[in-house]
């Protein structure tokens, strides 16, 4: 699990979310209504579900293009459970929630590092950005 999470309000604009992703050097944020996780928003969601459709990222909300009702993990769930959930639901990220509060994120890259540390995906996941900014 990658500890810590970054979240935006459901009514945050896609520009706000994208700027937060840039500052934090991440490709996803949780969409949270108070303490409830209502979705996961990725840089790809912004690109494919909004920009490619000609929508205005200044006026479109994070909730309107995020993946709603994300599959959640608990911090003590085994790695095998995360793998099974990702396969079953065809997702690459699982928010980790403890007592209703998000505490981290498990990504496909995290699982690669644990299960096959010599794999290309694990190496990419460990790589430090090259200084050109997030990709």
C-alpha cells in the first residue's frame, strides 16, 4: 500500500483535481464527500471522459467523471485479496479504508513490487521521475 491519500470534493473542478495531481506527482485522487469515499478520479478519466469529449475542465466536476463506488480494501486485507479484487473488478487501484477513513491506496504497481520485484512493472513503479515533470 502507498500510505496517505489525496482527495478532492465531489464538486471540485477537473482543473483543481489535475493541479493537485501535478503538485503531488500522482495520477489519481479520491473523490470524497466528507469522510465517505465516493469515487476514484484518474488523470486518464480527465483525459478520456472529459477533455476528449470536449467538456470544459473548469466547469466539469470530479464526481461527474470519476469511477463511482470504488472497491475498497482494509489495511489488514491480504495481498491475495487485493489481487482478486483487481481481477474481478478490472481495476488498477484500490483505496484502503480503515474505520471509514481513507488511509492509502494499493495500485497494480504496488502489487508487482510485492509479488514480482524483478518485473518491469515493479521497476517502473520504483523509478524516480526524470525531472521532466509527471507523465
